[in-house]
DNA sequence: CTGAAAGCGCTAACAA
DNA sequence: TTGTTAGCGCTTTCAG
C-alpha cells in the first residue's frame, strides 16, 4: 500500500496524489477529493521514513527531562502528559529522553538528535545546560524551546507562566483577608522564577503598605524538605500568613507547622504556587496559584512548530497567565 | 556530511563504509578502523530517515500510557523514566503517547503507528485494550509488549513482577513476626496481579496455619481512597497486621488508621506492595514488596528487541523477582 | 492544474 | 573482503 498504488487507482500521477494528500491547494477539488477517498478506501498510510527523507521533516519532537525521577518533581511530571497530548493532537510524535544534558547526558541522546530523529527539542530543566542548548540549537540547527524552566542565561524561545502576576495575586489575596504580618519561603535565589514570584509578592504587598522585612523571607530549594526546614526557621517570626513559592515546599511547611502544634489556617494561612494535583487533597486543601500546564504545553508545541518553519523569533517568550485558586489553607482575619 | 563523504574520504565504496559503521564482520579490520576513524573525524552521523527507509527499521520504540494523569498512578509513573533510560542505553528512541487506546485513543496514535514511526510498542495499561492490541500486533504487524500490566485476556509478550512470590513473602514475614490475626486489602478482583498477590499471601499463610476468613479480605481499587475505605471496613476485624496490595492503598490505610486513633505499627502492622518512592518517606516508612522497575524496563526493552527481530516467542512472559523491603510499618509481636 | 523525473541518504542483494 | 547496483516511498522542482 504505497502512494503509487493510490495514484494508480485514482488515475493520477504520484505527484498529484502526494499533493492531494498533503492538502496542496494547487490541486483541483474534484481530483483531490477522489484521491483522498481512494486513499481512505485503501487504508493508505504515508510511510514515515520516506516522507521524512524526502521532505527533510520528521514530524517528531523531542523532549528532554533532566530530572532523575518524576517523583521528586511533581510539577515537571505534569508536563509530560500535557506535552504528549498537545503533540499528538497536532499529529506530531513526542520522543522522550529522561537524562541529564551535556556531561550528564546519555551519549545516545546526542547521537539521536544529530541524526535528525527530531525536528526540534523541548527542554524541561532548571539550569546549567546552556552549553548543550546552544550547541544543539546553533551548531546542529535543531530548534530548542524551553518549557517552564528558567535558564537564566539562555536566550531561547521559551514558555513560562506569569510568576510576577502570580506573586502579586497572593499579596492581594492576603491583604484582602486582613493579614499584615506575612512572610515568604522563596525558591532558590538564583532562579528567575523564584525572583519573579518574590518580586510580584513584594510589590503587591507594597501597594497595601505591608512590610516584608528580611527576617520574613527565607530561601528554600523547591523541595518538600527545604520547605519544612524553612518553615521551622520562620516560626519565630510568627507570621499570620506565609506565601510559599511552590506547592511541594508548602507541603513541607504543613508538616513543620503541624509538628509545632500550629494549625493551618487557624494559626497561619498558607498559599502555594503551581497547583500540583495533590494540593487539592491536602488537609486542608491548599490555596495556591495555578499554572495552566495544558495551556503552556499547547503554547510550547505551537511555538516549536513556528520555530521549525522559521516563523518564530530567536528568543520569543510566551507568558501563560496564572490564576489564584482559593481553597482552605487561608483564612480571613477580619 | 553523508555516508558518501565518509566513503570517499576513506577511499572505499559507500557499501563498505556502511558495513564498517554498522559493525558488519565481513569488513577487514584495517578498513573498518580507517572508516570509523574518518567518520569520527568528520563528525558524521547517519541520517535517521534514510537509514529507516532503506533498512525498514526505525530504531524507535513506542510506549502507550493510557493513564490520564501520572499523579493518580505513581506506580506506572516510575516506568516512564526507567523505560526511557533503558531505551536510550540501547540507542533506541522512545516515543511516548499518553492516551487511551481504541475508542479512547487520540486519532493521531494510530496514524503514527500505522505509518511505521516505531518498530514496536509497549503498552502500560490495565485493561480492556485487547482489541487495539490485537489489531496493531496482528494486522499492523507491530510487536506489542505489555509492561507491568495484567490484561487478562491478551496472549502477548509481557513482563510482570512476581506477584505470587511477593504475596508469599509477606505472609512469611508476618508469620515470623508472630502475627496470627491478619487481614488483607486486595486490588480489583478482576485483575490478575490482585489475584496472584492474594493467592501468594493466602498460600503462604496456609503454610503457617494462619486463617484468612472472608471477613478479613476486602477488595480495593488500587487507589488511595479505596485503601482508606477498605481499611475502615477492616477496623471491626481488629487485625494485628494487614497486607495491602499496593502502596497507594497502604497510604490510604495509614490515614484511616490514624483517623481511628490506631497507631502503625504499634496497633497494627502494614505491608504494602510496589515500593513506590514515597513509601520510604511515609511516617512510619512502609514495609513493602519491591518491584524492580528498572530491571523490568530493561527486560521489556530487550524482549521487544527480540520480538522485533523475530527471535521472541509470540507470548513470552518474563517474571521479574520481587523483594521484601523491611521498614518500620511492621512490628514483632513476640 | 498535472505529470515526468530527479533525487533524499542509506542498505542489501549480487557480483566480483 | 569489497564494489556495483538497485531500490526503500516519498516530495519537489521543472515542464507542460
């Protein structure tokens, strides 16, 4: 069942059959319809390898997830399903590589990328892969799109969420509830998302004339454990509300608070960031800033497609909006 | 940079260059070395599409994960990293499709499979996809390997873990600790893994002359919630130890027990199954039966490779051993 | 709007 | 052991 068969059976040349099936507008409607119907009737499927060889396009996208295990990064784990769906819906394959980049990469990764197995690659990492990214984008000519990651130094196409706006929403929410003695557990200072979230929070607070002294800001590492430790350190400050820069740390904060005999939200209100699926089933369900992972994934795939056909800028950044999801970990003081 | 260049620069024909690089033994050592060195020097990479077209092999494996979200199935989530690594190490690409199968499938899935994008596909599901599997294996001629899934009706190559042995180990462990009033929360009765785990447990118990009456066996659904509910129902039986057929349900059981003011392991010992990563960080850390996901993944990829080159039987089943990981959720009664 | 023809880069008989 | 020669199935100029 090749294109030749379809062509012969429809009484056209192979070229016309090809054009008809690829929707080339220079084919008379009647002809195209006939060919398409015949292809359908014969159960024809284009041969992927042949198409790729002839056209120079594989219709396969790669995705690199440097995280060792999906368990310690629930946030990133969400993307794999969303990205897979977004790609499949556009009829693109999604090749997955769970490996480090550069030195920490499996050697197979570069071999595959260099042999033209994919048209572009998504990178979902959080740092220190600049060299690899530059090399594959510039030297190999394989477009790279960063997703939800904040490589500070890399000027590449990327899609992120609105950290700044999210931080601000938290400030507004807390102010509205009447909190004035607030604190925050940030992500690593080195990361842009941490910085934006903090900045948004701080500026939002400022608008409500709420102070955020140095002792009310402690740095975490975006992990459950670091959230726990940070919250312990914050106990002395006795905040009535804490903005924790991601949900995983918020879960750690819950544990710390429970350990200290404090109740959420009676004694202290907690707001997270990300809205990972488990945040809903915590006790109490976590008020948090939602990142729309599906939306971000759709944006990422579309951006990639444009990068591949050259219609995207060299460093477009797409910001996906965030929303505040009010649940039961915050309480009004009024 | 094509094979032609490498051939020309090494003073051999394209055929010889191809043979040299693919390790064909019919090439004189000196020649091969020369070609390989030249290829290396020139930074040559085989063109994947051309190779696939000419050889009829893509070196890409597909993987279908019907689960909606990786969050509600932590067990399966582990496989995606492990499978990715196993594939990459053997220089195979791994294409991921997170979609249902059959009616619930994205239409893109079948299009891609039918266009020969992959040499074979792994299915990580748990049921009701027999029609799809049969069709792609038999009609499309694309080998299918089931991983950690228990499609009861499907006679296909598969790799599973030793559920029977695992269940038995739990019985031995509990008996050794002096428990005699034991109970179990099983997985869905319809699933083979549930059946095997229960059967192993029951037969192990029998060897120690321990009874397992009907009231001590309650069926769960392999989810956190079902584990909680099942444990609640088991409270009346007042078991001193409960074998819960997977870790996620065990977590639910923890919650139920805590809610009922019972302590683990003081009042009741709990044993899980799977050893998902979080089981280690529960309070108390969960004693459980470990499935070696990495090992299973390696077995699966190797089995697939054999299925592709026709050296595997039509329904080989590989059983990966399980091990008991003793942690702190079980206590000795002696 | 359609067809003829030239490859895309590689592998695999078949010869030598 | 190596080279010659056909393709693999498709896309895409270039004519018509």
